[in-house]
C-alpha cells in the first residue's frame, strides 16, 4: 500500500487488510480543530497547515495553528492534541498517533 493510506489491520491477522485513506484522517483533523474555540488553522488554509505522514508503525500529524490571544498556549495545545488523538482512535481505531502542533501566531479577535 502506498503512503496515501493508513494501515489499520494487516492482512496476516486473519480477517483481511483494513486501510483508511489519508483524506479521512484530514477530515477528522479539520472537524476537531474547527470545533475548538481557541485554536485555528494558520491563515484559515488547511492544505498548507496540515501534514499527515504514515511511517508504517505510527501516524504523524503536523499542524500549523494560531491560538486565541490571551489564552494559555500550553494548556490549549495539550487539550487539542488529546482531542485529536482521541478522535482518530475512536473514529478509525488507530492507537499510534503522534500530534505535533506548531504555534505560528495568535488570533486577535
């Protein structure tokens, strides 16, 4: 399988192979970030702000985000990381996800 899919279950497990498209992961990340009150995609451009890499053993999600001015950056980002990991685990049953948030600025309104 190419890198455009995340392998959930290998074929050797007896029930066949299960894979999920990276577009599904993109959509889950977009929904989760849009539900957040204090974190926003950089300049509202999802394609430039989101990068997903499948290493074979884990899923790496890199995001460039802006945080609402006046909010605790560390607390808000940790909460979003936990929500993203939980959402991916619940929706596609993939437990090995690493979420890296790069705060590139603040939103002032």
